[in-house]
């Protein structure tokens, strides 16, 4: 067992350390690709002296050392940031570490969790569970008793980087993730894998309460939906996520052999009665696309490009929306806009996305 404070390794990487390894932390703790660092991460994406973890003013900090590719805290690129117990910071190539000031406490009571599964919207049951966890010193108890929106990202652990890049979107209820969407926002870089963030969802404590999971497989694979991908997803889910009610893979046209998945879905429904997904609802086809802005809906035809700059008024960057390779794609050549809060020049769109051409102006995409 490592001494505290310590850095816990959360992901595999060029550092060649096993996930879960704890490294005793002494200030300053320097990380980089050069051999004279406290920890060497020999990869071209990591600068020779990339970042350092220091103890100053009775607090721990992570500081970027002027790198090209950046250091990230809770999914956001930083110059320096305070590290609290359990906080995660990330280097390029998805190299993640967690600060541990003490041994983490992860208590569970299966009987109370079963009560939550039976009635997940019962605030009283969540309150009872929060009280029990707090009595036993588990930080999750305080989280459930007093969830704060500004603290959401801290509870994502190694998934915070995926949230910062738009790969993961989370909706919260009772202080825990109620819905998660995994998608590849970028039109390029199709090599991004969906399997790694899905595996992390399984490993993170809070996601055992997940009720809805949407996995946009087409955005990762850049091809029509295949039953073999869905089969892989169901295998990775295993018996985890006992609260899961809905699983959606898409949008995209259902594969011709989708019915082959029926036995797996039926077996999961028998094990977890709240799970309602069938082969009919597993895949969600595209619908006619619309943008809603101040109550106005604009129908989009696949052959038409929407140039919205002049319509939305001065100061808005013009942008287009195209139907391309079985996806709706947004592109702008003038300025940058935000999709779900992430700054983009191009993005693959899906139902529910919020496009912000400029601060304070939002368009809701549906398809």
C-alpha cells in the first residue's frame, strides 16, 4: 500500500505503469518525456518537462510547464489548478492520474441500492441512502445529500477528459448520472474508440446508477450500423448497470440482422426487470432534421445547406449543415461556435445538440 499523498495511475500509457499503481507524492513531482523527471512518460505528445504537481500554501496544485499539447484538469486545459482529494488531471494521449490524500471509501448497501432500483425517482429513498453513507464516512453520502452542479465534473474521474472533448455528455439526477451519451463529435479522427469510455463507465462508482445509455456507434465507425457492434456493446455491459432502463445505439438505420440480438436483450430484461429495450427500440433511425430558434423550426432537406449567418443577425458566424456519409455535419469557415459547450469549427450532430453561434444565442438540433 502506497503512502499518502499519492498519485494513482488511472489509464494505461507510455509510462508503462499498471492501472491502479500508486506513486508516493513528494513536491515538486515533475512529469515529462525526459529521463530526469520524477515520472517519465516517453511519448512524442508529452513535452520533455510537461507538468508538475506541487504543494504550496497548504494545497496541492498541478501546473502546466508551457507545453504545446497542454495539461487538463477536470477536462479543461489549464495553466495551473488546485487539486483536491480525488481530483483527476490528464496529459495528452489520455494519460490520467488521480490525487489521493487518503484511502478512498466506497461503501455499498445492496438492500438500499435494490430499493433505489425499484423506485429510482423516490427522493426519500435517496435521502435514506445518503444518510447511511454519511454515517459511515463515505464521501458519496455528502454528494447525494447535497449535489452541486458546479461539482459534477469532479465526480467523472478519468471520464472528465471525454466530457471536456464532447465525447461524453451526462445528465444528472439525485447527484448521480441518470443519462450518458457517448459519441464522437469530430468529423475527422475516426480512430477514436467507444470501447475505452464505455469500460470506464463500468469502473466508475456513480455510473452504477445509470438509467439511460445512448451510444452513437456510427459516429465512431463512420459506417452503417452493424449487429456485431451491438453484440460487442451488450457483451461489455455484462451484468453491470443494474438501474439501466434504456439502451440506444444510433442514430442510424437498424441492420438487417438486428433480430439476432433479441435473445441477449431478453436475457438482460429477465435479470434486470427495469430494462425495457427491445430490438425495435435498440436502434433509432434518423428523422427529418430541424433547428429550433426562438420557437421557429427550420426543416432541413439532405440536399440543402443551411447558411444561417444573415438570418441570425450581425455578429453570428455563418455556418452550414450538410447530410454527408449518413450523418448530419456542421461546418463553419468564419469564427468558432460551440456545440454542447465545446468550441468547434466542424462537428457531427445528433438529436438534442445545442448549437451556440455566439454567446447567448442557442439553436436546438433535432433529427
